[in-house]
């Protein structure tokens, strides 16, 4: 039984490592503080999404996994993983807005005509559309 639990846990941690590896392969290197917060938000969002899929897998009651690992152990892993997912979600929300003071107050750079095509005035920071 220990072998099956180790394989399931290793597979879940390996998937999280793969998410981090794929994120690291596409992130552009930058020394700007606002870019650091934006990439932290991206990574925490990706890991939270993966964590939600992992929690779904743990509680899916797949017969081979449940028999090999045990329903009680899967439920404990689900509870522990859920706490980590909530922590990642709560870190994902404020991360992009933490870089706002670094950019002079705006974190979005809309196109010159604005996102909705409406003209922007010097007194407004955001166009009337969605960025």
C-alpha cells in the first residue's frame, strides 16, 4: 500500500513541478518590480488551477487509486491540498495590484485608442472598455 501512495504523491508533486517548469520556460527575465509581481500572480494562478485539478482527482473515487492508497488517506491529502490551494488563490489576487505603486498607479497598458475603441482623455487612466 505504501508503494501506491508514494506513486500517487510523486505524480501529484511531479505535475506541480512540471507546471513550474513550463512557467519558467515562458517567463521573460525582468528586473522590474512590477513584472516580478505579475509573474508571481501568474505562477500562483497556474499552481492554484493545477491544485484544483489535483483535488478533483483525489476525490474522484477512482477504484484503483482508492483501493491502493485508501479513502481515508486520500481525504486527508484532499484536506491538506485544499488549504494550499486556498493559500495560492489568496496570494494570486493581490499579487498584480502589489506592483501598482511601482508603475505610477496603472498596471494595464491599453492600446492608444483604448480597449473599446473609445478615445481616452489625459484625466482618465482607464478607457471605458475592458482591458
